[in-house]
């Protein structure tokens, strides 16, 4: 079988994949799978991609032999499942690899906001050891709101409870027994937004959740809230977040993801692929967030730990081998 791996950049990854798939022909492409790079996989019966790739109809039209897509991620908003199903192409993901990894990064961002760590670091590096403007807040006793209490959200809740925080969560599929064990409550989204002092997003990106944090919902927050997003950038209307920061509703934001980040990450092709005025506005708004002292931005790295990367590859190999054996696992349906 010919298997094409996109967004594989390091030699240790290639060595591991070659060793485990020695009887197959492997193609490695460090760039994302998009129409311009699809010819590298023209003979492939399987492709493995990551989050910068866009597996849509335009790409699939260039891959006539494709039977299987293995995404090395939990999220799959970069894959058009309906287009794959229409062509009889199976899709698998990595459902569990970084719950604790992403949760730990989330809490690192919460701590950086609550104790003004980045501002303090910049000031002391400049030789200023004064404390004015650096007063933080204790997390103990504060109310954390988690939108999306899946595997990652539950890990965030566990850490928050260890810090002595109170927690409320909103999720479309509540798990009352787990809530009782971990000591948090499920509430409506309206009640959550109006009460919390720290808000963390862990919802998947779907047509229903796109821009779930819009101006109306930011306006519903209590003033001075800390806002964290380590899920997907498009969950947040960037212009609405900028407005909430300017109004003092959001006292500080920490973002591991930005709306339109796929264009920001591919600087050389940004203007060629930014096809609409709406997309260009997203890019400009995202760059304005980068300039603010009350915003922390990390480059979609919450998943990026040594251990998580190895778990991702291990599960991806299992998914490929299961498909080859005719027993697909971790399947995604349209």
C-alpha cells in the first residue's frame, strides 16, 4: 500500500513509521495536504494528516486511489466527512492522546493570567523590579466555568478542584455521576456565563459551535473575567473578544488557538489562500490580539509534549494497521 504522511517534519517520526510499516511504500511531505500539495499523494491509498491540512472535495478530486484518511488529531473539522463518505473513503482519528497534556497547558495559561507572569517577566528583563500593576489573584475559592466537559474539560476540572476552585460546566451530554465524584455542577450556558470568574473553552468546532462566544455572550459575562481558549479558534468571534477586552469585561485572555490561524501559520501563501473579505478580517483581528498586553497567545501547542506526540503516532499506526487488516477502528462518520 502507498501511504502518504503530511505534516511529518522530524526524522524520529519518519524512522518509527518506516520501521512499523516496512512492507509499504511511504511518502513524506512536511507541508499540509491542500490542493497545491495533493500531487505528492496521487498514488496513495491512505493518507495521514494533521490539523493544518484541509481534506475537502478539491483535495479528494486529486487523489483518485484514496481509500483511507488517518488524522493524527482528535478534532476533525479540517476533514469534510461528507465528501469522504460520498467517495467511500474511511476516516479515523486519535480520540485519546492528550487530555492531560492540553489540560496542563490550559492551567499554565490560567496561572499566567491570574498572576500576571508574562508582564512580570517582561518588566524584570527590562530591569524594572517594581510591583505596581502586577497584583494577581488567588485561584482558591474562585469559580471556573468549563464549556465542553469532555475528556480534556474533565482533566481541567480535576486540576481546578486541586487548586481549591469551585467549578461549573456546560455540556450537551452531562455525566451526573462524574460531576458528583469530581465535585462540580452542570448548569445552563446562560447561568455559567453570568457567574464565572475564569472561563475555559473545550468544545469541538462544529457548525453549531462556530462563534459560540460572540458579542452577546461576552456581554453576558461578569466584568473582569479571565478567558482561556485551547480548543479551536473559530469558537470565538475575534472582533467580539477585542470588544470585550476594550470594555473591561474580559480582564485578560489566553489563547492557544486563533480564528484563521491556518492562514497566519502559512505566511507565504496567506494572501493567495485568503479568498474572502471575511477571512481577511479574521486575520487582521487575530494580529490585533497579538499586539495586546492583556492577551497571551501560544502557537497551538497545548497538545505538543514529547509523550503526547508518541501517543499520537502509536494510535495512528494502530489505525493504519487496523484498516489494512480490514478492521477499521476509531472511525468517524459524516
